[in-house]
C-alpha cells in the first residue's frame, strides 16, 4: 500500500474486506483507496461514485488498468441521488472518507444519503465513514 497516505492506508486496513465482495466507495477521487480495495477483493468489484466530473476523470486516469480489467468502475453522481442501475447487484460494503453528507457537516443531505446507501446494500451490508479510529460504522 505504499501508494496510499498513512490515513488512507489505515482506512483500507480497517475495512472488513474479503475476496469476492462488492464495494461502494463514496467520493473516492482520485481513486487511490479504490485501487487498493480492488486489489484486496480480487474477483469482487469496486464502484466509486463521485459528484465531481473532474474527480471522475481523475479516477478514470489513475485506475485505467483496474477499469479495463472490470474490477473497478466509476460513476458521476452525488450519493444523495445514487441508485442501482437496472440489473446491478447490491453492494456488501460501502465507505466514505471526507464526504460532507456523511461526516456530519450536512445532516439533511446525510439522511438522504444513508437511505440511498441502504437501498444499494445487501441485507447484511455495512457502511463505514471516517471519524472513528480510523472508521466508524453507521447503522443502516
């Protein structure tokens, strides 16, 4: 994980990742954490959603290899507007680092975001955000 900052390395290490799972990263530009998560889930999949077109383009550049391999994808949308695409499988885990809708800065947006995330997770899916040691789990 030498490509990650110490903070992001601690976040990825704290996630309950296992091979084959589907992971949703919220606000993941420029893609450093997503690439490491994709490496760890192997045959699983990572979808990064980011509201910034510039951020999405950065992820497309930095994660081109993972995108080409089909282990990572990216979508330009806010988490408050996120929905699964028709036929898209739900996610086992979601995480966010420095996302205003989930870190308490915007409580109204946070309520909507948690509803959208819950709808995109499996029955046993989990949501983690920064602000713990290094993460805290948000009840879904």
